[in-house]
C-alpha cells in the first residue's frame, strides 16, 4: 500500500528564510530533541508562510519538487513501527 507522506522541514541553522518545494508541509522548528510540536502549514494561493510557533519564514519554490533549500532543512522522521 502506498502512503502519502507530508514533507517535514526545520530551521536548525536559524536562517532568515527556508525555500521549500511544497505548499503543504509540517514545520518541526529545530531538530529533535529540540523540535517544537509539528505544525501543519498550508500556503494555499500564497507563495510564503510563517510558522506560528517558531516564526520560520518559508518561501515556496516549485523547482525544489518537495525538497528544501538548503537541503539540510528537510527532515525525514523515522516511520512509526507497525505491530504485526
């Protein structure tokens, strides 16, 4: 079964903006264990958004195809283990 995975991004480096290739994503703030509650952000018709929790400014860039610039700001959480 194919699962849809929502992209997750962080701003561990403390950049003034993070460019992302998705208009719907989760902001985690910083890397664990210093992350904040994972906030779902939807840009809608806009091309940028600010996380209401950590104030990271995200800017949409369609050329990134789901990734981020810098690439290190993409966060890949460990998949939840499944009970057999």
